[in-house]
C-alpha cells in the first residue's frame, strides 16, 4: 500500500501506538463497558434491593460479593481457554454468557435467584477483563505499558462516571430490573465489533494445547470463596472465634495453601504460575492491586449507602453526588499513563495511593450535615488518585516479562484486584453492620460509617510503603532490544 505520492505509509513512531491496536482497543472497550457498568450501577441499588426483596443487607451484599467472586473463579481459566479456543471466539462467547446472565438477572424473583444469576454474569465477566488486557498487551508487543494500560482502564474510568448516574436514572424512572437489561445493547454491539475487528487467532490444527489444571482449579477457587465467606460471618460478640467464621477461614487457608505448594512445585501447566512472583514487579503489583481492590470496591459500596441512609438521598441523588469521583478517575487515565512511561510506576503509585488515603479521610468524619461541596471536592480528588493508583501497578506488572509470561501476569494481577474487591466489600460490610447495630437516627448511622471509612483509610495507607517496591524510571529500549521483542512475539505455543 502506498500514499498518493507513491511512498509507503510511515510506520508508527516509537512513541505512538499502532492504529491496529487502537481498533482492537475500541472493540474490546465497548464490550467491557457492560461488565464495568453492571458493577457500578448495582452499587447504588443495594438499598432498593433490600426493600424489594425484604432481605437484610448481609444477604443483599452478596449480589456484589458473589459477582466479584464469580469473576475471580474464571480469571484463572482465561489462559487455558484462549489457548484452546483463540481470543476472538473466547471474547464473543464470554459476551454471550454475560448477555444471558444480564437477562436472567433482570428476571430474578428473589434475592437468592438474583445472586445466582449475578454469579453467571461474573463467570463471563471474569474471562473478559484479563482477556482484554492480554490481547492489547500482546498486540502492542509489551511497548508503552502506561499508554496501553490507560486504554485498558477506559471502562474502569467511565464506569464510576456514568454507572451510578445511569443506575440512579433507571431506579428513578423504572424498577431495578432495568439495571441489567441496559447491558443488552453493549453486548450486542460489542459482539458485532468483535466479529469485524478482532483477528481470527484460533490455534493451528495439531498444535500443542495447554492442559487445564483441574486439581488447581478445585483448590484455588473454593479456597478463596471460603475465605471471603468466612469474613462475611464476622458478626456478633464471638467475632473471629465463632465456628461459622473459623471453619470456612481455616478450610480456605488449607485449600489456598495446597494450591500454592502445587503451583510452586509443579514443573509446568499449573492453573496460575505463582513462580512469576519471583519477579519483583509482579509481586509488588499483585499486592498493591489487592489493596487497590479494597480501596476501590469497598468504598464503592459504602458511599451510596451513606448518601442514602444518612443524608436521605434517593438512588438518583446518590448517583449524581458520585459523579465527581468518576470524572476524576477519567481525567487521571491519560495523565497517569503518560507519567508512568516517563518517570516510572513507582513515583506515580506512591503519590496516588497517598492521595487516595488522604482524600478518604474527610469521609471518616462525616455527619448527617457535612457540607456536600466539601465531600464532592474530596470525591473528585479521590477519583484522580484512584485512577492513577490502579493504572500504575497494572502496567508495572508486565515490566521485564517475556512475551509468553504476559498472560499469566495478567491473570495474577486481575485475581489480586478481584479478590481484594471481594474482601473489601465483605470486610467493610461487617464493620458497618457491627458499628450500626441498634442505630436508627442519622447521627448514630453517621458514626458507623465513620468507623468503616477509617478502615478504608488504614488499608489504603498500608499500600504506600509497598509502592517503593515497584520498578522505577524506565530505560529507553535499544534498537537491538526492540528487534528481540518483535522476535519474541512469535509464539512457541498457542498463546493467550
């Protein structure tokens, strides 16, 4: 192909992302928006679901926690499934599964059925998010991790902006069922774009296939689920000493411990290659994304409930009040990506996690009459910091990895974030319930929210010193290194 003057088109410069990567990014973002919107829309509806099903918050919160755990269950399957079916077919199948789960969730008749159908949604969504990161990182050949991560986090950034408002509008104009039916156009359009734009990357006939580690799956997924379930049972005077808490916690620790030993000693084919944690970038990124998941999803549950239960806002009002946080996260996306490529993820993460903790402090002093302008300003700053705090460790996880290690690194970091989110929701729900026991007036409820937000501040602050373990300023690759990276992109086995 040539330009009108007869010359070949210029290749993308060293600081530019290939147009093919952009086309793939747009295609994947459209489908991923359904997954992210579904999470943020539901966050403003927990109070309505409590009333609709006449069920306690401890049960209804599993609409979110069960979804996040289901997402976690299928994340480890992404590596095997893509090597077995190819990224294009897997993405379209996952979109179809998410569409089915959305329709069934909208038809749910009680809290239990909604939780079950949300789990179905999560099983599909768990494939989509790590697959999106893997496809884009491989298409970009590992270059410009900050810019690529900024693309990947577009759904995460747009979700907090539009999700709560969309959820509030739906609950204002219709009932809760339309929170799930609204996913239908995203899934349909996303599937059509995938058929047009994603390359057909099915493995060649007769190619060696990655075997599914069934034993590892049966150890890891029930183990994490048991740990999170045990945390949700911490209530009453018994605390952590009750059998309802100790039994699932100990069982979960045993299963996860067994998986860890198996993964570290298995010569190859483990469900998730934990030996990647020998890379400091992967280990530090995974830890920070676990804490980042707590900082993101835990307060995502607390904030709408505070505005609704303490300040008397309806779902639409709560969604509108959360807009500043989403706008801040959206603005941070491009800035964090550019600065990460320029100064390194370490400096960006230190500043971001520090600012997330500081911007959460005002909510640890909230009352029923706290100035709403102050809270919205704090949410805007918190959104900027939170957007950067998620991009930095996600991009840092891929630093120094070989092409064939990228899929497992993507799975590990996504697992860390999802498990952190599940733990954050479960832990802060327990803190809020115990602190609000017997509280009925807004002042007493505000004190309970104060305690829960202090927990969020402490867990976020814990991440700050760990940010120092992330890689520092990146070095510009030499032409020889670039050539080696291109050569490494030729797979030796079915890639994911």
